[in-house]
């Protein structure tokens, strides 16, 4: 009996030495062949060590999923393996693989916000792209209380009480982690507005009042209207100049885009009925600017408001083909409407 126990012990000892040697070899010594090509390996969220090991073996990155699981457990790294996409080379040792797995690139989602979208429309884009961000989350962060939730407090000082962050979310293409929150997304977009203005030599005064006497909020408000009215930077500057002239002579802006903001429509020419809607945002019924932005403008529109083009024009319209037609008199404008819109 003693001989049998000794034999078993000897076999176990030999196996332990072999496995231990193999574990050490596979964990630290082996390395990829010089001509080995790397492959993209994806760790799905919530994958267990066993599932990761099986996938690594199936992908031909390593042999021996059992020893890999042993190494991960002995090294205490099982809780540090990250979901994401990483580049691995067949023949890597366990130590190198685990080192890469603990620094995996998180899954990223690219999302594009065209110029002129409203906060609500941006929320729809976000809800479709990010499973973890609901309409309620976005509404809370970008609503009237968003000023307390985000970091760019100096930009928000001029926002009137009760107003959302409409106009302050810079439209661009962004890349966010797939677990990004509504706060992270909105914060990044506001900070991008601040950065892009600085890149274009636009210095935001501490008082938030620019040399032309307009506040940052007013500039973004007018830029948001210009953004929704015309497309090119040249036309934006001309139209901004027209709006400035109208305000100077006490004429209503009469911007169809502000009425569309109320109705949710997107028509190039509003109806008579819609033009009579009672709202502070109806620039047919009220003089001057509406209370706040009607969209989130891009840099061309912002630059147009800060550098408007002087002209004799008082009227304009945009044809269905996108061409902007200008007029100096109301009669010319009416004639243009019949020619290009009806």
C-alpha cells in the first residue's frame, strides 16, 4: 500500500513539474514567430475567463485554454480583463496576452450631428446609437437644469432662467465609448463649442458681451436662425447682415425657421396660419430675437453673425434647389416667391 501511495505521489509530482514547467514556458518564455501577423481580437462585454480562453484558442492566438485560465487565476488578473478590441499575435505568451487584455480599447461609437439639429433631434440620434442613454437622461442633462450638471459653467452664465442648452451643443462627428452617459456626451459637445470658437480666434469675453453689443446667448440665437435659413458660409454672412439691418430699422426678422421651431415642421415657406401663432419664438409676431436658439449652429453660422456682410438686401428666400434669392424691396420679394416657390 505504501508503495502504491508513493507511486501515485511520484506520478502527481512529475505531472506537477511538467505542468508547472509548461505553465511557466507558455506564460513567460514563448513569443510569436518573426513573420506572424497580428489579428484583431474582440472581448465581448461580460465574457468570462473561460469564454475568453476558448475564443483565444479558437482564434489560433494560443494553445491550451486550461493553462491560460490557471495563469489568469494565479496572477489575480481575472477581474481586470476588459471588454473591447485589441490586436494580438499568434504565439504570444500568456503574460503578454493578459497585459493586452487588461488594456483593451473600449468599444467606441462614432456619431455625427449635422449643423442645425435641435437638442431634441440630437437626443434621437443619441438614443439610437447608445443603448444606455434614454430620452429622459438626455432631456435632464440638456434641459434647464443642465447648467448645474455640466462643467462649462462660464458659458452658461448668460443663459436666461428656464432655458435649455439649445444652441450650446456643437454639431460635429464624435467618438464616444459605448458606455458613455448623457452627461459625458453633452459636456464634450459644449467643450467642443468653446474649443472651436478659440480655434477660430473668437475670444469669449468674461462678461459674455461681445464688441457688437450682443451677448454670447444672443449670438448663438441669431446663428441658430441663420443656420436653419441658408447653407453656404457666404449666404450665411449676407443673411446675418439682413437680420441685423431689420433689427436696426425696427423690422421683424420674419424668419420661417423660428415658426418651424414652434410647429416642428421643416417647410421652406410657412403658411399664413402658422405665421400667426402666438409664441415668443414667432419672429413674425415679435420684434428682435427670440428668447433663445432654435437649433445648434456650426462654426460657419457663428462666424457669419460675428462678421456679417453689409448689403442693400432686406429680403431673401431659398428655392427648393437650395439657391438663395435676394431682394431689396418687398415687391421684388413677392415676385421671387411666385417665381421660385409656387
